[in-house]
């Protein structure tokens, strides 16, 4: 006996087996139970959501001799005949290939004859939007006032193409995309019947790849089972069969892009191509991955906004902290444009490589979001390269000072006791202020980024005042833990201990505070004797 595809083998034959369309099933069963059956129905929705299946179940239910709660019994002669496709009461028409006026005229002639058995003649017209204008007009009168024993069920994926005159004569039912949970549960159920072992993660990925279509998901599952017949279906095997990419690869690629590592990003793409991954699907999946990152970063309840496991959600939250919203939106824009270009391109790889280079090199674009990304890259480089400071020993005439590069330990390896801070040292601290603030964390870091380091301009006392510009900084005033953290960072960065006071702007009584500028610090702390050598050629003249 020939093999039957899963989506055909397990097509529902009663309303109880229909998944994800409860709003439609409940309405139709109530109509049948209370004998309030309409004369024309329009089933709309994306592919694989159950339009034709529900139409056939409805055709059986209205002709069933012993219906059970509005659903066909499946045991009577009428149910068996309709199920086998031998009943003269149910006529299926493909409007894609029978879309002319003559085809509709045949229907108009046929409806004049009563059914030889059963209660109703049911016409199921699939892809009805493909009918010509003349065919629609020919159908109008019959659709409006058909004989009492005739029911029309029109099915379409593009309801907007149907004339309003037809729509107004039908009861419209919109079939929703089926949720990943519902599809995964159905796949699990069928795998047990087929006696196939599969990982939960693998089944869920197939359900997600179905994109709301039960039929698509079953076809993909059929493909995966056939490839690894007799073996346990694992997540990695599903990825290999479907040409998909693991989220770990997306994470690795995103990190390369954020770092501006063009070579690393291209090598990651090379690995995907060698592994046989389909570039069109990769572009779509990576765009979806970045979309999830954006939702995690901007949504108050990301658990409700995206449908991923708790493990993947944790990884997404970690990734989202590495990149800002504007940068993510730029990445998504570039890959969204790429997805429309790559479909008909013969050089898919080149287009993807160019897109990755654009992500890594925002200077290639002139959009506002790319300018913001360039600023992010510059700030990141400044944070990663702390200012090397030169401390000149008193009494030295030139360059005999000791160089300390942020650790507080001279190059000779001997640890010196920190000196008490003086106003000159406050200026050195300000010269490294951005680096110092970059070593703090959390809300404290955000407050310090807006804060202004100051000193008493009248007395010149060696006290560093940190003036918060936001009232939220009040929580750090007289906070010994925050004060100690900042002192330790300054000590490690400059080799100087400092007396520290944190205040909030417009709320303190220190009237003589003056701002310390970086330029002033550089002028006062770098002492070099500049020797101008004469050119020998000039002296000869």
C-alpha cells in the first residue's frame, strides 16, 4: 500500500479534532444543533489553518443521519460516502482552474436538482478569489437565493479580492494562525501514534517553522522523519534537514557585528554556507532573532511579547544588554531590505556579505541611525583605551617622571603608598573621569555619567565634589558603599586617595564649587621642556 502523507493521514474528520479554531467550531456546531444552518459561508485565512477541512466536516455534519453534539458521527452511510469522496451531495470545485462564466453556469443548472440522498447539496469552491469578474456576477443571484437544499462554502486566502457584493451574501469566518503551543501539542500526539521518538525542542522548532500553519508543520515533520527514519529526532537533526540555523550561531554572529569584526562575521557566514544552510532562510531567521532582542529590550513583559523557552529568553536578555535600541533598529532595517533583494538574486552570498559589512561599518551609511551607531563605536573605543597619565616627580626638570597606566603601580613593580590628594591631582582625576565612571555599574553608573566633578574654587581645598544633576542621585549622597566604590576605582586608576563628597545640584549649600575641565588638567599636569633644534642647513647660510 502506498504511503500517505501525515497531513492527509491525520486530517480531522470531526469538529473535535480541529485545533486552534475554537471560535469557528463552536459557532458551526451550535448552528447545526439548533438547525440554524446558513445558505452561504465564506472561510478566510492563511494556508494550512483548516478552511477546506472544516468545510468538509460541515458538509458531513449537515448530511449526517446521527450527528453527535453538532459533529458528524462518522459511522452512517452518508458520512462514509462523503469521507471516501464518492457522495454526489458534496461537490468540490477548484476556482483556480474553473474560473470562467461557463463553469458557474453549470453550477446554476445543477442546483435545480434535489439531492438523491441526504439533506443538502454542498458546493465547496476553493480559492474563490480566482474567479473572473463575469463568474462572480453569474454567481450572485444563485448565492443570494439558492434552493433550501443547497449550501455554498467559499474558501479563500485573499478575502480582499472578493467583491463586496459576494461578501455581503455570506457568513464570514476568519481562520486564525495556529499558535506554536497548539501545533507542538498536535505534533507530539501524532508522533506517539507513529511511534517516533523526538526531542521536545525539536518538535517545538518544527511547530515554529510551520508559521501558524498546521499543514506546513506536518509536512516539515514528515520530511524530518523520512530523513532520519528509525532514529530519534533531535534538535540538531531538524536544523540540518530544514537548512535552519541555531540561535547560538546568531548570538555568535551578533557579537562579531557589535565588535565591528568584519573578518569574524564573514567566517561565521562561511561556516553556515559550508554546512549547507539556505541563505534566504538565514536572513529571515536572523531578522526574527534581532526582532526578539528588540522586544526584550523595549517590552516591560518580554515573556508575553515573544514565544521562546525560558532558557532562550535568558540568553536574549543577556544579548540585549550589549546593544542599544537605535543600533538594533538599524540592523533590522538593513536585513529587512536584504530579505526582499535576496529572493530573486543570483548572488545571494555577496548580498549577505555586503549587509554584514554594513552592520560592522556604520560609516558606510549616512542614515541617522548609522550616525548614532558610529557614535556608539567611538565611545566604546574611548572606554576601552584609558588615558595613560604621566606623573612628574617634584624637582625634576623633564621626563624622569614615573608612568602609571591606570593601575596605580609604577613600572618598576614597587607599590607606593597613595599620596593625599591635592587640587592638581583632582584635575588628573577629571582627565580620567570617563574611564573611572566606566568601571562602575548599574544605576550608579548612569547617575555618574550625568554628574559633574567639582572642587571648592575659593579655598582650593583638596576635596572632590561629585555633583549629581538628577534628583535620583540623592540616594547616593551620604551612601558609604557608593562612596567607597568610587574611591577604590579612583585609587586604582590614578594611584591617589581622595576625599570625596557627593551632592545634588540646587540642593546643596556649597556656593563656591567650580567645575574642573579636562583641558585645565592637561595643561597643569604635563610639564615638558621643549627644545627647538636648529636646522644645520639654515646655520650655514
